[in-house]
C-alpha cells in the first residue's frame, strides 16, 4: 500500500513543470504568475489530501490547466451578479432596490474616472461641505431652507436625533415604532443616538393630547414616523404633520418626520396610490424630514434630510456627519436623479422606478403572450406553463397594502410535487444570468412587470439560444 501511495505522490507535477504547460502559460499572462502559482500550490495540496485519505488522485488531475482555468473563473465571478427580477417586487431590498437612470449611471462613471469638485470651490471661496450643490437642488424641489445627504435613511434618522435631542426625550406615537429591514428598530436607533424614548397613544390610536401631555422640560423632539412598511386599518387615529408642527411651534420644541420611502412627486397623477411628500410636511411647518434615496425617489442608496437651515447647519457640524457622509459616486448619482425631477414631462420615461411602476397591465400581458409559446415548448414535458394575471408589489416598505395589476408566466409541476418546483427555482437561480421568481399557491411565478427585454429571459431559460 505504501508503495502505491508513493507512486501516486510521484505523479504530481512540479510547479515549474505546470507553468510550462501550453494551457497554463496564457493564464499566467492574464492573471499573473503570483496568483497562478498560489492556486497551483493549493491544487497540489488538495491532491495530496486526496491521496492520503482516498488512495487516489482527484478526478481533475488529468487536466491541471482546465481545472485551474475553471477555478480562476469561479474565483473572479463577482459576488454582485446581475439577475432578472421576476419576483413581483419592484423595489426589492435584497436585489438592490431602485435601478438607476442612464444619466445617473453616466454621472457615476464620470465621477469614478476623474477628480471632481467634491469639496473644492473653483471660484476660490474655500472648502465647502460636499453636499452643498445637492442641497441647493433639494431646496428647489422641496421648498426646504437647507438639506443634507448621508449614506442611508437610518443614518439620517440617527444624525437628526443625535443633533437635536441627544440626552433628551423624544416623543413618538406607540403605533409608529416600526421595525425596518434587517431587524433595525426605531427605538434602537434612538438609544444609539443618546435619546430617551417616550411612547404616547396606543397601537391603533394616538391623539394630539397624547403628545401634549408628554411634554416636559426634558423633551427635545416631537417625532412622527411614516409607517411605510405596514398598515393599521379599522378603528384608528393619528396626529397629522400639520397638528404636530403647530404644537411644536407653540411650545418651541422642534419636530421631525421620518418618511422612509420618500416620494418626491404626487404618485396619483400616474395612477399610483398616494404617498406623502417631503415638501408637504415642510409647508405644514415640520422642522426636519428624512427619507431614502433608493426607494420611490428612484436613485442610489442615500439618506436625505431637508428642513430648517439652523438645524441643518447643526447637523453638518455634528461629528457623526463625517462618519455617515455619502461618497462622490452616491452624490453624482443622486444629483443626476434629482435633475430628472426638473423635467416632470419626461420623468416616467427616464426614471426606471417610475417607468416600471407605471407599466400598464395590457403591455405586460402582450409580453407574456409573446414569450409563452417558446417557454412552453421547452418546459412543457414536466410543467404546465400558462400566462396568468397577478399583482406586483412596490416593495422596500413602500405602500405595503397596495398592489399593481400585472401578468406572469406560471409553472405547475405535472408530477404535483412541490420539490419539483423548488428544484426548478434553484436551477434558475444558478443560471449564468439568474432568474428570480417566486413560489406561491403551488406554482412558480415569473411576474413580468420588471422585464422590459423579453429576449433576455429567453436567452436565460432556453439554453439553445
């Protein structure tokens, strides 16, 4: 046995010999000798392990070059793979939320390729804060006195609380103490900001008198949180932004609203459900409003704070601002996105989020009927393939109970097994261009609302193309 094992060890080629193989020489030229040598050593160690534990060479040892090439390809595959989002959720948090407009993509590319005036004044006025230009644009669009940009909305809320109410009490309705994605809760954010939470009202009903009775010399902020990721219906009551603003002004305590989803336009003009806008609350007298950049706004991940200049100035001076500030790529993409709102006539065409949300069901149905014969011909032996009406959701906590009429391709396993559908869904997730559907009601659904190029789906699902 020892002699046989030693014979196997002697069959392992040396690194020098492997580097001379015709199939490995191009890999050295493409990926560098250091990386190739490191990987060959790893392969040698794997082969030795196989000999020690199984008394045989690994299957790939008859073609080291091919195995090395496959390993390099696998290693260099990006962890952020483009996918086809047919889940039925337009703003899918796990898939990156909003798709950026072409102008935003171009702006990011330019910011990456060359130095930019991030904190440099060309008129010699000295260094300013990096979001000054965007602040002016946000003021024009919302009517705010000033604005500030950080890396996400949770950071925006944290910074507002830490600046305005650190060491003080923050009064919030019990029905608005939400938990957002990743188990982050508003009370936890308050605690990290050094504030003391004061809950008022009940889960379903909060009145202005509840806020009034909670105010004392320790009160630092009256806050409202827009419950964008859930809805309470029935016997309910909540304090409006206008009521809260009047109360705050009367007792000289600042007010803030966390909008979360952050729509910048009247969604009803596009046939979509109404969603509150930052400008509305500012006009009502609210001091500070925070919202996200990558939800209904349709831009990059960012947290946006708009409101009174005196509070924005204080926020800009807070030490946390530097830790939470946005980078030049985010600012470039956000500026380009916001500029689209200056031309509302073309917004629904140029802003992907709005374009996808407003796609008529008839258009999506036409696409389904065009795709159905090809897809059914390929999958028809094991699955019943149909085109069926469905409802998409906006996603990312925006308008949680509202649905958008859509159309889908559905797959039902002929053998009746749920495991067959799960296997198909798994197979699609592992394609070169993964396809993300959803399992529901005994079927695998491909909601076509977010698919604008039907041929892309056919290329992924039909290997012959």
